[in-house]
């Protein structure tokens, strides 16, 4: 069962559609995500690359293997993706409509600072586990 969702940035200049395998949300605690958004990135894993239906995001090459996309007009954080095209993770907050999201994964848990904590019981992965998954 796939889930088709649509969304946009804050100002509406960039609009998108995406297909998800499930209504699952994860949190990334890596230092780059926290610097990018001021806290953990809450995102959904895309079943295929995001399709932009209006406008195009600006991409910042955040590492040798990945980039982050955002609206060049309002700055909304849209997605994190691997440059090889095999993984897109979309900020859950840009998606429209109500969905019964399930928060079930936290990555880079070994980089999470002590000043916040989620109450949900989730699967967790360390930096080494995440990087091994994508290598």
C-alpha cells in the first residue's frame, strides 16, 4: 500500500508530490540536521524521488554523498537526498492534509544532545549503523 502525498514550501513557490511506502516519520539527530533546522529533522522516507510540480528548490551540497533542498524564496527546508538518486527524505511538515503518522525511527541517536528527548518508543540507529546501511 503506497501513500501519495502533496505539499509545498511556506510561500508556495515550490510544490511537490511524493509516494511513500508507509505513513512513518523518523527523526535525524545528526549535527548537520540540527544546525540546518535548529533541532532534529522530522521526515518521511520516499518510495521514489520527489517530483516538483511547481518551482524548483535550491540544493546545497552538505557532504560528498548528499544534498539538502530548500525554497530559495522563503527558505523552507524541503528534503535531504543522496546524490546517487537512491534515497530521498522529505520534511514531514511540508506535506498537506491529515495523516495518521507513526513516529518509529530515530537516526544518529549517538549525536542527540541531552537537552531534548522524545517520549515515543522507537527503533534507534547510530551514525555507524546508518552509514553502513548506505555504503
